[in-house]
C-alpha cells in the first residue's frame, strides 16, 4: 500500500487552490512540471489578452494604442506591488530586466552615499547579482565585500554583522537563495544596514509570487516576473523604490521615459519626481500585459493561500524524499524549517545532472544547479500534491534501476 | 481633373512592392496610416509566430523552450545586421531598449578612451540620446559638448569639425534626424572622429529598415525595431559593435547572459569574447520573435527596393504638399534632395498640433513633433501612393475649411 499516494490525494482534495490549475494551459496531461520557479506556466487569460493586444491594439489601433500602453509600467507595477509585495501604489515599476534594474538601483544607491567605499553581498547570491555588483564596484572604484554563505543555510547574520560598517554604502542580497531555497533574515539585515547608514537592495526573484515579504524596513528591491508570477519567457522585471527615496536617488540611465514632460522633448534632462524616474526607454508592451495577467491570477488566489500551499507542497516533497530517496544517497539541501525556506526544495546527489536528464526523459521537468543539485519548484498555484508524488516516484524508479547512469555526464558549455 | 490622383495610381501600378501590403494586418481599410516611423504595422507572419511561441513553446515546452530561445538575441541580430545594416554576422544583438543599449555602448566607449574628457552630440539629437549622454557625462565627470544643428538641415559638418579635438572620447549622433528627416553625413563624421582618435556611436532608429547605411567606418550603433522594422510596441532594440572592438570594450551592465560559461554560475565575472558580452539579463523572448518576423519581411522585400520606394513616396509627399498645401502656410521642413533625407517628411505649420488632431479624426494618422511639426512617415513596405494622395487630400480639406481650429491647442502634460 502506498500511503503517500493516499496522503497526496487527501491533500489535493482539501486544497483551496485546487481549481486554479484550470486557469493555466496544461498541454500534455502526463507531464509533471516541477520547474515553475524557473519559468512559470502560461495562464489562459494571457492567451486571450495577448490576442487582443496584438491583433486589435497593435494591428488596428496602431500608434493610438500608446494611449493605453504608456502607463503600463506603473499600472502593472502597482498591481504587482499591492498583491505580491504588500506595498502601497507608486513605488513599483515593471520595466527592463532584473539585471538592468539591479544595476540602476545599485549605482543610484552607491552615488547616494558618497564617501562610502563598500558594497556588501554574499558568495551564494545569484550570479547576475554578483557580476553586476562586481563590475559596478570596479568601475566606481568601490570595494565589493563578498561574505561567505554556507550553500544550504542562506545568508548568515554573523557574517553580515562582521561585514557591515560605516564605510558601507549598500547591502544587497537575494531573499530566497536560488541554490538552496533558504531565506535570508530580511528584517534583521535591513536593521543592521540602517544602523550604519547603509541602504539595502533585495533581489526577490525567487520569492515574488510565492513568499510574502515585509518591505516596510527595506529601501530598494528588484525581481523577475517569469518564475512564480508566470509572465512568460523573458518577461520584464520589476523594481521597488521606497517613496521617500524616489527624489533622493538618481537613475543613471536617464532615458526619455523618465523625463517629466516626456513629449516636450526639451533640451534639459528633468527627471520625474516619482518612481517613474527609474524608467529608461520604451517599455516592452507585450511582456507588460503578460505580467499584468500573471499578477491578476495570483492576486485572486491570494498570497496567503499561495504561501500556505507552498509550504505544504515543499513539506510533502521533503516527506516523500525522506521516505523514498534517502537510501539512494539523496540529501535534502534546503532548510527543513518551513519558515526558513522559500517555495523550492533542493535534492543533493552526486549524479544530479544525470538524474535531471533521466527525469526529463521520464516526463518530469526538474531544474539542475551546480554542482550537484536537483531543484524542484512546485509552484503553488498550479501544482498538485499528486504531481509531487508521481514525480518523486519516477525519480525513485530511476535511482532504483540506476537508469540515469546511461545519460552523459555534464560538459561545460563555454561560448 | 485631379492629375495627382492619376500619378498616384500610376505609381502604385508600377510599384514592385505593391503586393507586400498584403503581408500586414490592415484592419480598417479606410484608415490612412502615415506613422510607420513611430510604430510599424503588424505583419501577419508575426501573429502566427507569436501563437506558436506562446501556445506551444511557452505553454507546452515550458522551460525546455530555452533550448531554442537562448540564442535569439544573436540570431535575430545577425538577420537584422545582414538584411538591414549590411554587416557580417557576429556583430549585432537584439536586446534591451535603445536607451539601455546607448548607455552601455557610450559608457564602454568613454571608458575605452581614458584621459579624454569630452563626448560630442548635437542639440537636435533624439531626447533620450541627449539625456543619456548628459547624465553619463555628469556621472563620469566628462563634458558633453552639444553642437547646434539647424532643425531642418541635420548635423552640420563645420560644427562637428569645430567640436572634435584630441580631448574627445566619443562622437554620437542620430543618422536620420527625428524632427526633420535630414541625414547626417555619416562617413565624413566617422572620418573626422577617427582622425582625432575618438570613437563613433550612431543612433539609427529612424533609418533602420528604410535607409541603407554604411557601417564599414563606424564603431558602434544602436537602434530600435518598432518603427520601420515592425517589431511591435516596445520591441527590443539592437546594438552593433564592430568585431575588433568587442573584446576591447567592456559592458558596464555585467549580467549573466554576458558570462562566458553562463550556467556554470561561477564566482568570477568572465565575459564572453564576442558581441554576446553586451547582453545583460534574460532577453525578452516574445519581443525577439516579433523582431525576427519583422526583419524577415523586410529582408524579402530587399533594402534597395525599400529605399527606392521610400524616396518615391517622400518625393510624392513633397510634390503633393507643394501643389496643395503651400497656399495654406504649410512649409516642407525636410531636405528636398532625396539623398539628404530619410523616409519621413515633416510639414511645418503654426497649428500643426491641431492639424494632427483633425487629421486623426478624419481617419489619417500622422505624427506630431514639437514645436509645430506634422511628421509623415509613409513606411515603404506597406504604404501606397494613393494613401499619400488621399491623406494629403484630407489635410487640404481641413486647411481649406479651417476645421482644425475647433480642436484644442496643445497643453503640456507634466507628470
């Protein structure tokens, strides 16, 4: 008797979000998708909205469409901020990608703390964050102070405390760690940074849409919208600038969409006095409406219910992995305390790369992260407990039969 | 007898691109669209491609879609570069927006000329260019030397010559002027800049897809793809970095897509050794496939035929305006020599704003530019000569009846 199957069925039957799966396109019903934290599924509403946008607004309204499009970065930003970040209107924009937004805000913050020479981050921060901050520090003649983070544990307060002094202009971490799912202690880090007069910049890419955050003490944040927000491949990212900082910080990329009287096209750059000053050039309209639809679905589901289900799903992943996979050398590399993790679970195994290939061939889509990590992101809004059960059941079969060893080992792909 | 009507019909009958209009969505057959230089029409192929991308690739392939998407910035860049810029593969990327691309390349160029303290541009350059360069100069402690350009004439060589000395790091102009359609003398400016060791950065937004350019002497270029390239509202922009400069210049926004072994996610930033180093974060996949389809249509039409028809269309605009509109105080504010103008024609009139509103109400879509300019961009690939005839005929009626005076004068819209 598979008592975990009964558990899964029981959990699905009691799930208040069970019906929400129907709001998404599910092409192959046999496919088990456990990578919603890399690219979220396609909401059905997005299909209809895109048709309207492309066929009617672009195709027929043509340039007149800008009447409705020009405020999309703020309108979608307000919706996302309200539903997923818990912040009041006028503080979030959807624009550019996460990398560009991080650059804009990090440079603005560094410039706002003249005389201070240090930016603090950690060695387990997402690569684009580390690269952007390193390059920015080099160009501005600043020091990037990279603290060590134990890969399974997330950012350590002791290390932050040791790194943060009065020479620090900016402290920047990810909230949910991409490799482990561990949560950084945001509130305490905000407090530590502020106690020395530094600003904080959070990357919420792996949190937004799945994990509630309290930005009331934070200064700046960025994040993507193609993971839990279901905005589609390469969907525009978002940025948050707390209201009282908006006129204090300058956007280094001073494009025309940040100009006060944009269509006067006057001789001098005179930036807007609100969050709009962090816009750059013409915003990506197709991507913006996809984000708007993605946010709408999550807003109706409710972040509290999403978080509750995210915890239940990851608890179930851990429960099943403990029962079935530990005997094959699979180790849970994510905090077991649900209050200390986001919405994905990482399984460590020496042949994780081959396991990922074998799982994909078996109709289960996981993610892989260096050096030996199988990353499972059962997005709360459309993933069923039975998906977790069936996916891990196939993984157990692969491990039992060692069928993954017939897949090639990982080769580096240098361009 | 309306002999200009006969001319229009004759020109349409002889037009080798006449059939190409059918490749675009034309919703209201009575609408005359003369703003293809602001937002190009929707290619029918783009509708089909987007459906495939969204419904199948995103909806069903999910994260596996990245196998085909990851190279889109370079693949679409190569196609655009080959068909519309006449450059060999490996030098163009489609990514970000024009503002961000301009910032990246301008800052990279300034850093590549240490010790030089000046960036040269002109006061008629597109606003985003002027704002970006001004802000960048301020932040890098450089001087932005802004030469005066007579609004109807385009960039003047004498002024460039006077401004360019051995203290100049970068010279940056638009090729086709947005307010007049005047062309800047690219080759001579490239030569002048190089004679003092400066780099050149061209904004080709109002040229690409309509006017051939010779980049063989140029260093850097950027441009948008939502005008003549028909990539859709907020479509991603492109950038060009000549091959021998690619490892010499550094991308200031060092995102993970510019990393050599991107998915190793290693500790150090080690940028790619090709044009890919100018990528930032995750590229906008929906916009990229729209640009790919837009480029494909123009590539099949052929840039030579597009330019020939662009000249014929703008000649016809001028011929009709001379015949019908000059008596009402309309002045041609674009060079009459077709070799000295791009693909749009500007009509100056003291009530241009009201004329634009009246035209729109009459089913003719023009553009308006400060302070008194009606801008007509009859995009060669889908605009008929009869459209020019009918559009200007309606404008003549408006002027004759003074019906535009019932529309409100322009009010500034400061945010």
